[in-house]
C-alpha cells in the first residue's frame, strides 16, 4: 500500500515537471548544429562518430560489393557486432517498420538503406568523462539517448531512431580486491570479502577467464560476449551457478553510475541506497549509466559436469511429452541438489537422416567432488524414463576440480563469440517449483509445451538456474522480481523470420508469440517473466517483470530521472512515453 501511494505521488510529480513533450529530431530547428556536434566531439577527445547501419555498403546508392562481402563474413558473430555502433545482435531491432526503414545484409541491394532505429551519432566512450559529456549534451539539447553496451538485447533497448548513442564496449577493465570495503561504510566495517570490479564493457568470457586465474568464481551468465555490468546484472542476471550462489544482482555490492544530470555517484548499501536497490534487478538503461560494478567472488569448488540425451523415434503419438513431464517434475529436486544448467527440447529433429525426438541436458552439479552421488541422483530420475518403449538414454558424468572446469566442458566459457545476427523474438515464462512438483503441474507444463508449433530442428530451452540459493536469498533487499525466489524453471522459445519477410508476415509471427505467451501465463498467472529474455511486446510488463516492486521502482525513477532522459523499451517509466521514447503520452 505504501509504495502504491508513492507511485501515485511520483506520477503526479512527473506530470508537473516542465519538460518538452517530445524530444528533438534532425528535421527540427532544435537539433544541434554541426558546430555543436563538433564541440561535443572535442569534449570527448574525438570519440564522437556518425553512425550508419552496418549493411550500408550493401545497398544503393552507396553499394560497394567488395566492402559488403567483407562485412557480411562477420555478420553472425556477436564479438564483431558488439563493436559496431551501427549494429545490434538481433537486427530486427535495427529496423523501423513504421517508417519502412531497414538495412539488412541479405535484401535487394537496389533498395536503399534506411537509418531505421540505428542512432545518428555515437560517443564511443573510453572514459567516465566521455559518458558524462554525452549525457549532459543529450540533456541540454533534448535528445533521445540510448546506451549500447554489447547490443545483446531481445527487447530493442539498445537502440532508438534519431538518437545519440553512448557505446561502452571499449571500457573493459577488470580488477580484484581480497577484501572490498564499500564506499561510505562505517570505519569498523570488516569488508565484504573478495570481489571483482568490472567496467561497463567487460564481457563474460573475459571476466570468467580473469576470475579463474585468481582461483575464484563469480555469478555470471552463459553467453560469451554479454557485457555483464549492463542489462545483465541490472536485470537480475541468472547464472549456471545460481543454485549455489544466487542471482548476479544478489552478488553486486557497489555500482558507479552516471546519473541523468551527468554526475558520477557511488551506490551501495551505505549511500544512494534507493538507487542501489533499483540497480539490482530494476533493468538496464533506466536509472543511469553504470560505468563499473563490484561483484562478490568465491573460492573455487569441485563440480560434476553431466551430459544427458534422451532420444526416441518421432511420432505424433509418442510418449515424448510424458518424458518431458517426468523430468520436469524432478527439477525442484535438482535445484535442491545444486544441479544447474540447461535443457534443450527438440520435439522433432531430422538431423543425420534420423527422425527423432530429443531431450538434451547440460547440467553442472556444484560443490561435488566425485561423480558417484550425481550418478545415483540421475539413476533415480532417469529410471522411469528408460522404461518408455523405444527410448535411448545416453548419460555421462565427469568430476572436475573446479566449477570453471565443469562449466567450460559444458558451455565453453572461454569461447570468443556467440552466433547471433538473425531476426528473432522470444516468448518466455518463469515456472514455479511448487507448480512443477504439484500432482499434475508438470503434466500441464509439458502439455502446454506440446502445443507450441515447432519446425524441424527448432528447440525449446529450459533454464535450470533457480532454486537453491536463489530461493534462500529472499531476504536480500533488491528490485529483483520476487517470483524469482519461487522459480524452478525459466522456459524460453524463439520465433524468427528471414530479412526478406514482409511486414504482414512479421506481424503474424509476433501475434503467434503473443498468443503462446498468454497460454503460459494462464498456467500460473501470479508468476512472471525474466525481463532480459521476454516477449518484447509484453502488455502488462510492469507486473510480469517486477511484480510488487514496480511501485517503488517507478518512484525512484521519478526521483533520479524526473525528465525521463533514460528510457528503455518496456523499462521502468517507459509507459509515460510512446513506443520509441520520443514523446510523452
């Protein structure tokens, strides 16, 4: 009730602020002159660039076939896309369908490119001062401002048309402390223990390798080129070691942030406490620009890597979904045993000339020095599955002296790149532990999954990344959606289209995912979705992404950014603006 009242008060206060109703665009007199852009460039040591979509050389009137071919060779690599201000990881967010503007590599070269949602200019920041100057410039000139860390975003938050971009990918410093003391802590404070401090653009594979060399482990994600300090940690950050040590946001102890007035502040449990609370789960690109974050690290522990494949001949009447139900009912048990990882469901796979249904798991059982107890656990889980007619079960468990070693064997933590570069949208939902272990919950879950139309080779991904310490950390004060503390599975499915698809075809895909999300929502209406991996047109996003925390988040947003300089799609306060964050509604 308290935060509901604060929410209403904040809404009224926001409405009363004397702010232009719309931001400035290049066609308006308010758009900065060339001289003003030059002044900004000088203030950021020459780090301001004009931005064009990366496929610009592939289209008339600037067609350059040789250059186009050279660039096209890199288009599927996330490590390349993260360093291109004119690219995002998922190029559907580079396009602006409402203005019929796009610029894809694989479309008709005679059709000119449109700028789409790609920014007009970018400050490729190398220092905190670069970011401060860009923030103040956007504020003073009424510009739409976006933050692009590495561009890994499924909801289009790293871009907006006619905007000034701040790119942080060059800020990749990593440092360590044996016993970190947060700024402003009382003199008698004994510190929080060992930590790693990462700058805005440091990516997961670099951080994993640096931490591993120190004999430590940190709560990080499974993708290789995600910038950890950005939307990952600020959105909560699930991890393959979540059952052991909780969410990434649970383990953040301090943030350095550039606020909407261009000031640098340090937020932790002792100062700027509301901002600290909001940054731990409230979403990236919303409350300020995080330039560094400090995370707890932990002594390495042994772990067991499990590779599991359940396969059977495909048939519309097979018991495949019964097997999925049986395994899903055991997820809470796996959570409790600190077994985390990923399940891939391929209902129909015709690879290698076979026509089969596959359930594949890559799972790490943490804080385990030998494979024997893990073998016993999986023997009991897989025994009823083996009894299904025609089923083949392949299982292997290998003990490693370190968690890094086990995870690296499963998901190659040190790999340099991920495969991206295609149009895609997600559907997702968080499924509770209680639902999965209820009398028919796992059966309802599997039946709902079976209703998803899946093309040959398409997979549904279930993340076993909750329970355990994620559940036990319910006492931690943060903006993380409280339903995470009840979660057993994070389920994700993808839909895509070709760059040549018509707007009508793309709209049909979006409508399909919308219907599918509603079916999953009906399973557990009180649950929600992970805000970093969700349907990008989620209608009730406030409830789905933050639950009961939204009122307080909105109030903090109005306090730290009353003019709405930082607006992210489906982010806190975005409902006050139009779809692209240009005009107040």
